[in-house]
C-alpha cells in the first residue's frame, strides 16, 4: 500500500447498540454473480478502509460481497473512554465485544443473507472474537478464515507475567484506565518503520498512520491495564479443548513465522483444538499478514482462494 494512498473515508453506516453505543460499518457489493458474503472483523486499531485496502478488491472480483464492522473503541465506532483518554484502548470485559458482535449480526448481517454462504474473516483481535463467537453461539456461519488470531501475546512467559501485573494494577491499585508499560497516545513514534513488529513492507506500513493523521478522531493509541487484563482473561477462557472443540465449521488460520505480537509457536498448538482447522505458517511474515511484503501476501491469498473455493 503506497504511502501516498488517498485517505478518504468509505461510505458507511452506524448501528446503534442498546446502551447507546454505535458501531461503524460498511457494505461493499460485488459487480459479479454473488458467491456469498464475507463479514470482516478487524484487528486492534484497524478500521474499514484498511481492511478494504487489504482484502476488498480481490474478494469483490471473486464474487464475494463484504460487510466490515469496526469494534467498539476503534475507527469511528463509539470509544470506551472520552476526553483526554479517548485514544486509550480500554475494555473491562471482552464479553462486551462479543455482545456487540451478536447484536450486529442479528440486526444487520442475518436479515440481509440469502441462501449464499456467510464466511467470517477476523484478524488478530477480530480472529479471537470470531473463535469465541463460533465456540459459544454456533451461529449460522459457513466457515471462517483468520490471520494471526490473538490467542497469545508476545510469548507465553511474557503472557503469564503480564497477567499477574495487570491483575495487580487493575484490582489492587485501580489503574484500569492507565496505559500499560510502553503504551501511549498515537504519536510520531508510531510512524517509524524501522523495527516495527507488523510488516516488512515499507510502502504498505503507513496506512494506519496516514488515516490517523488525516482523520484524528480515528486515532487509537496503546492499551490500558484494564484492556490487557480483559484480553488475557478472554484468551485463558478460550485456551481449552472442550471450548474450541465446540467449533463445528471449517477454519483456515494463517500465521506469520516472524510474528512477535501473537507468536505462531504459542498460537498454533491452541488452534489445533479446533476439529476442522487448517493452520498454515508463512515464512518471512510478521503479524500483519495481509499488509505484508508481496510474497507473503501472495501465499496468504493462495491459501484463502483455495479455502473459499470449497464453498
């Protein structure tokens, strides 16, 4: 994705939740005979325009219509915190995200479906939410393809330490809304390509930063202690064979061999609890699989095309 890519917003709508919060979403219709619908659930800090840039045109050209929804707390969806804390990525419980997804599916997605299949794509945070949704609700989903699903954070030793530290900071010290270590509002540091953990592609790297600069209300900073504790609790909840074993649909999981955010060596064994999973690890690929260098993207698209060709 070239750095000079336009940063206009896509046509979009808002879905109002029972608590008054709003989820921003967009529909993209294929000009071809429709094969079905792909519901896209982005990763943390991501938004409609980024996901369309990575996935949109190839899926539309292949006959899939798209619905992309921004989770609470990112894009132009309702933020959990406000004022000077607006950029802080915070959630008290990931069940809030799940309940939002359920409501959106029931009110927006399901009424629009025909007899064609519904496929779900989730990246990172979106992949985690997809797996929990499939395990707990068994919704009328045909299949799911995931990239770098958030089932571990920065390796299991760090994961366990972070769980203890976040519990103390939230439960004992009342620091739920404070940034976790090394986290901060969006700033110039986030625009530096060198040593980033997301992608090796210098041209595609700045898409998030370019949109944040052009649309400051979309900017998302780092995570709070509360978000970290909620994420770790949610992953712990899902890390069992009885839980993931409930997922009945085929799942394609694509991981990056060089992913330091959700490391493949910790993520892959957990994903194997899913009965009909296909897990693929792409060499020379970091966390942001669909925003990576062309060889990694090409390999990911080969796997996705092959997977979707079954439905």
